[in-house]
C-alpha cells in the first residue's frame, strides 16, 4: 500500500482566510510628488481612503526634490507619514539617464519594468499595513509610451499580487480616464501645484526647485499650465 504523504497546503489555507478578509479602506499610493500621483492622492482622499504613501528612491536625478515635496504634500493632505524606501543600487542592474544623468525625451526616461517593480513593492507594503489596494498615478496620456504604464499592465499586477499574497489586492486608478490638462487642473484647483515637480532633472537649491525647462515633462507641464490659464 502506498503511503499517503501530506501535501503542503499553506497557500490554500491562506487563500480561504483571504476570502474572509475584512476590508480596511486603506490604500498604498506610489507617491512621487508628480502631478499624476498628487491628483491621485487628492481623489483617493475624496473617496474616503486612508492613504499610505510610498516614495521610492531609485537613484532618480530629481530625487531630493521629490523627497522634500512628498513630505509637504502628505502633510497638506493629511496622509499617513510617507514611507520611503531606497533601492538606488538598482543602478547595479540597469542604467538610464533618469538615474543621475539628464533626461530630455521619453526615450531617455525609460527604465525597464520600473512601474512593474514599484507596484510590486507597493503590494508588499500594502500587505504589511493591511491595505485593500495599491494605487498609481496613471492617466490617458500615459498609454502607448511604456508597456509597464498601461491599463492592462496595472490590471495584471492586481491579479498577480492577489495570487502571490493569497488575498484580493486591487489596483485603483482614479485618473485613468483623465488627460494631463484635467489632472493638472485638479492639482491646481486644490492649491497644490507648488507641492509638485514634473522635471526629470530638477534640483533642490536653497529651499527652491530649479527645473531644466527642456525635458519632455517640463514642456508638457508648461503647455498644460498655459492651457488652464
Ligand atoms: Zn525638466
């Protein structure tokens, strides 16, 4: 007679527990102080979420500016303290002009699977703080630039993290139907424009932000601000 060996079943137990999980209305927001993540924070707040901002330092050229501004924005909106994680030795694996150099075009700003990585880090933090969801500032204008910033990509992350964590993990995208001008207007109308940075090459000097006025993000920001008057 064959002896029946007990099969490992931790995931099954976790999955059944996960089905009974009570929602907390908490969300982890990938927060960079850009226009998109700031508008996303505003809309999540309006929807009544308790927000856990996550700021990822990956060696970005404007990192000091972003790090200062996320603290200001979080205080202004009454979010939880910004959790900051430093993965700047990512440069050991891949390099790009976004990391320490000067980025001008979208092509310069490409870092392989950056948003994939960030969302997974968001999912790990969401598990720690018992959040229902992860959120990222993703709008209509983001489509067709990078594969890791497309609607289906973000939906797949929700499926992947739900499987990996054996519990439901939503990805909420409050600005997915909005263009940059609409998103800019939300931030502007709430008086948060000076708590945001768009420039990939921005530097923090004497408590002031110095932007390059040349990169694709600077150009886009200037166009949208002009359009809104
Ligand atoms: Zn710039």
